[in-house]
């Protein structure tokens, strides 16, 4: 199909616009934009769209010509009403059959640099026809998948999105879900190392956005899979995924189960003024898990759609552990003064429920779009820990107790976003509100003479409420053929309230912070792309780090939180160069302020090891990543990455820890 413009010109005119896919509003680079004589169809002039989908076509003085937009795998676009030289946003629909003719062709690169993210076109990789989303992430430049975690090289565990929506799962639960997505259903994987203002400022680990292909109409599929992993202990898994698309309706359903164990061994040493404790701990825990995911989408009209997604998982992570501490006079004098022997069991069960309802609507034909989301998340984790500890010294002391705990977290969030095209660019703005309610109960019971007696001094209820309100604004613009810019600002207001029943203590914190983001991209030619970006991020402490209650692990060790713990702030800067779409060099630096965590203090008087939350460090990290993509054939591609980095931190002046690393 063609765009026919019956225009008589006495001078050249330049037509501009932007080309995007109707499926996800994604830019379509290297699309053919041509002008031809209406009488015989002969080519007058042609151009290709840029990486951001924009194009500029100058048509010399002629009579009766038409403009046609073509791209492999899409239907040609038909435009019947052109009022000016700005054609606005042109949306291409996915074609059900191959185009029989292409006048001008351009090959899309496997890796592209957008202003604020790196785009990996997995659809063009041999991985597109085999494997699942986890295997696709494993060959994505800059990512590392191992030990039940997904990370950007040089950063921590990342948040994963599917079509711009956060998947509220982590660890094994997240990997199990991603195993349900066939690689052939993935269009692109976007690696966002410094997220723009549109996204929450929480976390310094970046985002991965998996963009799925639009499902073919009148189709369904079913996938059955099994897995086996061998570590210290074996685990196995079984799962099934069903997908259906008919007319305006799309459905997705999956069910997965995992069963097995994992283990851990830890050795440590504590030096007291008059003696040394040599500790050894062994732990074994179940990894039994059942998870289900259900998705539904309905297209109300060509301009609007709504849908929902539900994810649930039920886990059994029962643990057994043993702890042995041999007490000596000193490191050099191995005269044994006594020992502590502990055995523990922990009946641990939990479940997670996550639901999302979403609505999108195009407000005009030029790409002005509204999207709204409502999310609900519930997490419950129950623990029943039994500890039997015997201390043998001059006299024998028995510590026999039961520690019962329950965590119940409820989170609800509402957000609204607007995408408004401008000439050679896009403005996005929106708002978000998040409410989190957490209830944490812990009870310690002494087991004396076969009876269970509650210890009120070691039992507690902690209620925690967090409200976050956010406003953001982003503007992205192509300055010219070589330079593009994106900048934004996000403001987040945080209010927290923590109540500790044991101490009848309420702690309130209010915080307002601004998070700027800046991106600059320079493309001097088709072989080279340079990108420079900066962002500020925040990491807020969880309720377990704020609860001042003492939670005993055994007779000589307990943990407690700090109510006035401050969030960690990080400033990130990155410089990246892509050469010929296959050699990626990235240099980055991060400055950390008010870093927090659980650090050990030694109570020398009572000979107790105390784990306490604190803002105890500031620091920095610098790194260099080199990634090379080699594609010798259409069925074979390799991704090789070398990374070096240095992270350095120092304790805050007011903190002095009497610690040293163990050798051997």
C-alpha cells in the first residue's frame, strides 16, 4: 500500500516525521521513506529513518508524486490526508507475510545505543529461535546471570521489567518466571544502567526491560519444560506455559514447581580480650516452590487497551543448622576453655501475590499517549525457629528456646504517565504514589521442663508504614543528525512511621529529595556512537533494618535494627562507546554516601556478637567493561565480556570497628 499525495510543487519541500510500531510504540530505525512518480512509480528520492525513528525527506520540484513508508515485516503505511510537511508519528502494523519487494534496504544492528539505554535486538540473534528469557539475558551484552540472580556487570542485582512494567519478584522466583518466556517471543532486551526520571529512584542496580513481540492473531502455543541443577545439593523443576491470542483478546498462563535443597558452610573467628572463639556453622534448607502467572489483555479499540496480570508463589524453605564454637585461651595458646554447641530448625513457609491492572490510550494520531497502572503486592513469611544451645565451661548452661515470627507486607501503588511527541523529540511526565504497610511479629518462648514460657522481654510487634509520592518530567530531543539529548528531574517525598510495641516507641521520618538525570549521545558516523550519562539514585533501608527489636540467632548472637537509619545516596556517571555495533567499551564511576548495612559489634562484657544496622561507610567504585560481539554466521553468535573494577570504602569518622580479615 502507498501514501498518495496529489501535490503540484514549484519548489523543493522537506517532509519530516517519526516512524514507530503500533504494537509497542517502539521506534523503527532504517525504515524506507521514498517519494515516487505517481504516473509510473519510478523513484524520485529516498531516505532511511534514524535510530530514534525520525526521518527527513527532501523532495525536489515535481508534480504528482506519492510517499511510501516500508520496512521488512511491516505493512506499508497509507496516509490519505497530509496538511503540512510535518507528517507526525507514522505507525506501522506488523505484516502477516513477507514483503515481496523492498526498494531501499537497511540492516538493523544487533546492538544499538539509544539516548538512555542499550538495546539488544535478540530477535536477530540465533538465540531467538531457542531457549527462554533467562538464556537470552545470559547472552545480552553487559549482563551476568548466575547463582539465582541477574546483574548488570559492575552493579548489584537488577529489577526486571516486561514491556515497561516491573516484575515484583527476585531470586529464584524471578528466574522461574523468566524461564516461562520463550526467547522466540522476545523482540528486544533493553539494558538501562542509569534509569531516567520516569522510573523510581530506588536502587542503584539498573533496570532490564524485556520487550515482547506482539502475538500473531488467531494463534496459541503450549510449552512444557523441566530443569535439573546440581550444587551442594540437587534441585529439579517442572513447568508449563500456555499462550492464546484471538481477535482482541490475549491470554497467558503458566504453572511451575521446584523441589530440592541448598547448603551453606561458614567459618568465623572472634577475638575477645582474654580468649578466642573459633566458630563453624553448617546449614541446609529446602527450595520447594510452586508459582503461577496469569495475564489477560483486551484491545477496546485501535487506540485503547486494558489488561491485568497476576503472579503468585508458595514456598517451603525449612532449614536445619548446627553451630559449634571452640573457646581457646588465645590464637597462639590453644588451651581449650570450653565450647558452645547449638542445633536449630526453622519451619519457614511463605507466599507472594502480585497483581497489576493497566490501561493505555492514544490521545491523538501523533503519538500523544496516556498510560495508567495500579499495582498490588502482598508478601507473607512465617517462621518457627527452635534453638537448643549448650555452653560447656566451668559450669554447663542450656539455652532451649522457640522463636516464632511472622512478616506481612502489603504494597499498593498508582501511577499515570503521559508521552507527548514534540518536533524531533518526546516529552514524558507523570506522577506516582506508593503505600507500604508492614507488620512484623516475633515471639521468644523458653522451653523449661517440657513447657513453653513466653519471654516478654524478647517478644515484639513492629508496624511499619511507608508512603512515597513522586512527580517527574523528562524531555528527549534530537539536536541534529549527530547529537541527541535527554534530561529529567524526579522529586520523591518519603514519609515513614515505625512502631515498636515492646518499647512503646514510635519513630517518624520525613524526607524530600530530587533526582536529576542527564544523557548525551554523539553519533559522528555510522561506525561510532558515544554516550555520556549521569543519574542520582537512592537505596532506602527495609523495615528489618529499622526494627530495634533484638532477634536471637543463638545463645551468643542477636541482631537489631536502627530506627533513624538514613537512605544511601549514589551518584553515577558513565561514558560508553560502540564501534561498528559489535565492540562496546564502557567506563563508569559511582560515589556512595551514607552506605548502610548490618555490621558486627562485640559486647566484650557479656561475650555477645551483635549484628546492628548502621550508616557506617562512604565510598566509590570505578570500572571498565569491554564487550565484543562476533557473528561469523547467521546461526552462530558469541558475546565476550572482560570487566575490571575497583570499589573502595571507608568507615565514617564516628565508627571504629575492632575487626581484621581472616587469613586461610
